[in-house]
């Protein structure tokens, strides 16, 4: 029996093996089926999901002194009631590993991000030097208020 027979041609091994077991036929384990298909060049992407896309790795930044590269994030912190969260806004200097700004808020809003970053830049005296602020692509990091603040600073 071949895996590419009409009955099994559109099924992956994880479905083929149980179907064969229902017929009281054990030919190989699921992992063995995958090895055979891979060796025969028959293991291909199936289904509606998109094929994996190769992406270039994210940019890497190196800080040689304080106030060159900062990173920041917003983290959920559990509140006193189940399902209630506070948001910790935290900014850290990559070079010194110093926490240069932090606040805890009940709502999450881009206005709060901008205010915290403005305060941290002033407190650390980075206003006259170019500063790179690294972040993931979370929603707070994409707000128009934050972008405007960063451009002004």
C-alpha cells in the first residue's frame, strides 16, 4: 500500500495512521511515515495556511555609552481583581542597564507613553544627543502621539 493511493493521497500521516488502525492495518508509525515522505520528496505544504515566509532578522543596535540606545515596553500586571490589569511602562538604557523611566497606569494610552519618554529624556539629559528607542511592534509603540513626541525630541 502506498501513501499516495487515492484513499490516502490527501491525508497527512497523523490522519493516515489512525485510519489504517481502524482497518486493523499497522504499516508504520506516524514519525516513520513522515521520514518516508521526506526521503521520497513527497512531504509538501497542504491546507489553507500560507507557506512560511523568510524574513530578514531584526536590526541590531550597539550602544557605546549611556543615552545612545534605549528599549521600552508595556507589561501587564495582574490587579487586585481577576481579569483586571495595570500597565507597567518601563524604559531601560541598553548600555548601563539603568531603568531611566517607569510608571504604572490603569489605562493603556499612547499619551502616557509620550509623557514618560519625554520625562526620561529630560531627566537623563539626552535632549541634545540623538537617541535610538528600540521597541517591539506592539500597539502602544505605534501610536501617532508617540511618533510625534519622538520627532520633536
